């Protein structure tokens, strides 16, 4: 079963078309294994991307280099998944 | 004893548990609910649709599906709640009773069974189908890019390793083809609502082109009424508009195809939230999400009933 320890979900703000294109460049870098929860679309629309732990530094460096603002929407995906599983198992046990 | 009254709607369930729920609901309401199998998935799982009908023959119908993107768990969980709600409200709620006295409702709760099973066993983040693509080591097609409406145009990917891969050809995915065949053979569906998450949006055609839909004004007005009804419960704010204007260009999408089949009231929902938990919405939000969405669905169903075409 795939685990997501250390994976983070970043919310990127792209203020203009050039910035949207920059994020699309990121999308094309397959080795980063990025999972866009909300893909790059029009300026002003939030872009949410799940970043595997090994890619986090590179992605944040890329965003900061290109002046793309971001916030961390989910600090650690696995911790949310663990909570979800606990809730399901608790119910099933009951 | 286990029943749909003791079933826990406030937690996420496995495919087997959902199938068990369906069978319980049918057994408890044999005059109202039946379970149809419209096909088998790529990996051979049955594809079930619940039919809610009070009689008649091939009545005008409303279609609701959830879970076409398997990781959007709040949608399948809401679909379970909708199924129970329909049986509870028929004969109680005037609007729903009027709808079911002259229309049928079809509800497909797990529209991507292979992907859903995979989210429970191997990868909670899986979105697509689980079909194999010859010549590629990557698996799956985005079932919301595989429909024969602008198929393969901008707004989908031809790379099998991406989340929006459209597939080798339109309807290549049996999970999609099964619905296409059902809609065509039924021939009397008047509203088609496909439910996704997240972002809190109510969308109507088109996604693959910027031209306004011929029924744009009516769809926009109905969407406004629906999101107003939705917000009346917990204040949850939804945006609404055409797919391409409200989020992005998306080709080969479900409701662009259903609309092209003459199903005027074609809508896509994107449920909670707007980006705190995303696809990992806590189970504590399942019931409130389903309750508020139901008010929007009820608005669309009432409009469909009152505006026959």
C-alpha cells in the first residue's frame, strides 16, 4: 500500500498568465511525481499540488525562484490518512 | 440487526460495504428501489445503479452519479446518504414525492469501482480507472476526459502517465461506455448530475469550448437557485458557471456529452471543501456535505419536473 509520509500539499497562487505557465512547466517535470489536485488554470485560481517528500525542496526552490507564492495546505498527507483509517476501523470494530 | 437505519453514514466505507448497503436498501423498499447492473469494470467488478421508481414504463428520469474519480470519497459517501434520503422522503417531502410520482431517479454511487477498490487497498490518491494502456507502464484513464464530446482536444492529456489522460479513444473505458449505453438505451433522461469533489462549484456545459451553451441562461439561473438552496443550510458558498469559464478547459467530460445527447439539465458538482483538506475531507463532514448538496439536487429535480421538454 502506497504511503505518503512527508508528502505535502501546497497551494500556489499564480497572479498572471506567465506565472500559470511557470507552474505548467513544473507539471511537465515527471520525475518530481507531482499530483495536481487542482491544476493550473486561469490567473487567480488556486493551484493545489501534492508534492512527494523527495521533491519538496526542489519544488519550493523553483517556486521561490520564480516569485510564486505558496502556502502549505496539508503538512503531512499520511497523518490525515492515518486519522481517516483510524476513524473507519473504529467504526468497523464497533 | 443490520439495516439502513443502523448503517453509519458518518464514516467512509469500502466497496463491499457499499454493495451491502445497496442490497439492504432494496430489500427494505422493494416497491421503490431496485438494483440494476449496467456492466462490468475493466477488472471485472459489477457496475451497479440504484433505480428509484413508483411505476410507469420508461418514465422521464434523473441521473445522479458519484465517485467517477475514485479518490473523491466524500462523493460516494454522499451518494449513500442520498439513496437513504430518497427512501425516507418519498411520501413525506412534497417535492420529492411529486418528482417520484412522475419520474424515475437513477443513482450510481460507485461509478469507478476498480479505482475505488484501489484507493482502499493500494493508493488512497488514485483518481483514474485501472485499465492498462498498451505500450505504457502507466495505468488508468481519466474517466472524466473519456467521453465523446470534444474528445482529445485541449483540456486533456494524451500522456498515459498523467492524471488527465483521455484514453486511446472515446468511451475506451468500460465504466464510461456502460453509462453511455444505458443513457442511449433509456432515451428519456432529462437531467444528468455528475458529482465530484472538491472546490465547491456547480458547473454546466461547456468544458471543451468557450461558446455558451444554447440553454446557458436557464442553466445559469437554475444553478444560482441550486447553490442558494445549498447555502441555506450551513452557509457553504458555491460558485457556479460553465466549466471552461469557472475552472479550466476540460475536454471529453461527462456533462458535455450528456448535454450533446439533448439532456438539457446537465450539471457537475464539485463538493466540499475549497482547499483545507481537499480529497481528504474528514468523515465528520460527510453528513453536512450530503445534506446541503441534497437541497441543491432537490432544486434541480423540481425544476426538471416543472419544465418538461
